[in-house]
C-alpha cells in the first residue's frame, strides 16, 4: 500500500475510530477500568451491556491503543486510555463527548 492509498484509508476509517472512542467514553469503560483490569463479561454486567458485543468493543479500543488485553482476556488502561477517565486531571473525556457526540454530527 503506497502513502497516498494509506492516507485515503486513514481518512475513511477516521470516523469509525472516533465512534469507537466515543462509545467507550460514553459507556464509562475508561472509568471502570481505572480500578484495575476486568474481563469483558464483568464490564458487560456492570453496565448492563450485550455480552457478545462488549468483547469486540473492548478489542476495538485496544486496537486503538487505549486499552491493553492480557492473556486471560482481561482489559486494562494504557497510558493514553488514562486521559479518558473522568477523574484524570487532564481528562479528554468532555472533548470526546462534545466532538464525537450527536450534536456535532447533526450539524
């Protein structure tokens, strides 16, 4: 894949990545993982989420470098993911909710 092709693909999938980020922030994934690693089933139970769809969401967040997955299929925050906790002193949570929320997409 040449550089131009890569650029177009990066732009194309930009919204996909930002919506995965938005879902993780909106659901509170980063806040719940601040207490330590959890498995997808635990996250699904905590937020009353669809169990089969929670694991792919956490994997997608890991593919973005925001979570890491251990051999036991538990997930934890990466240094980048820490910035998405509500209680982080330099949180980016509000910006994610604003920029990737329905209000901005409606405009």
